[in-house]
C-alpha cells in the first residue's frame, strides 16, 4: 500500500495490483495500554505500512478491552491487521520487535505488565511453528476475545491450521469487558 495513504480502522486496502502480493499472508495482533494507546496502535500500523517487505491488506476496528492478567492496569486498545509479506516468520518477528522498541517498549521482567505496544505474530499462512522464539498460531489466539473478535471482523471465513473455524471460536468466546470503538 502507498505509504502516504492515511490510516482508517476497519479498512480493506486495495491489493488488486499483483505486484503488491508478497509470498505469505500473516495476521498481526496489536495491543497498547500506555502513552495514548489509540495513537500507539495507529502509529504502529503506519510503521508496518512503511516497510518494503510488508503490505498491509486490512486493519480491524479498534477495540477497548479490560486487561487480562492479575494486574490493576489501564484498559487496552487492541486491533488485528492482515498483511502480505516476503519475510520469513522469524524475520517478521524481528521487524515487529524493532517497531515495539521504537515505540518505547521496555521488556519488563514482570509478566503481564502494562505496555506501550505489543505486536504479536498470530498466524503465518497455515503454518504451525514451535521454536524458542515463536509459537504460531499465537498461544493467546484461541481464548482471547481481544484477538478473536478483531480477527473475525476482518477474516470471518478464516480456518486455523488445526481446522477450527474462527467463526466457531468467536461464537463461543466470552465477550464481557470488550467494546468496539
Ligand atoms: N489484556 C488485554 N485486554 N489486551 C492485551 O493486548 C493484553 N496484552 C497482554 C496482557 C498483559 C496479557 N493483557 C492484555 O500482554
């Protein structure tokens, strides 16, 4: 997508030009609950759009969600983006982590602490990957409403690598504490 296009949430971009098609389709989960979260998410999408190796195909609406985890912390803003990419899963992860760092993300030894920006590789083609650095599908995908709902919004017919349909998962998920903005 052209880097100078403005971002709109819940948008499908025009990817009909075959020259924009990269080899893999991936889904990225975005989350933030510090330092103007809505802004953080929109800037992160812009950062993805500026990478030569990634085409952003669609971005879900933004969702406000109650924090998962034992901590008292601010609500999160979450979204999901669908991309095409020429990067392998690990190189894609590297790029996502670089964007997180540029957004002031400090990796806290405390699990489930608040964060300026979290970019999770949720799905990469139909692949199942289990390595030291990567678990794809992302381990949170199946039981987190703030992942399933935006994913379902932009890809309602999606089938996960284990054969489960996103529409079945989203039907059964608890929708308390989450609102579409
Ligand atoms: N809770 C919500 N609602 N959204 C998140 O993105 C999120 N991310 C996290 C933890 C701390 C698990 N809780 C979250 O990493």
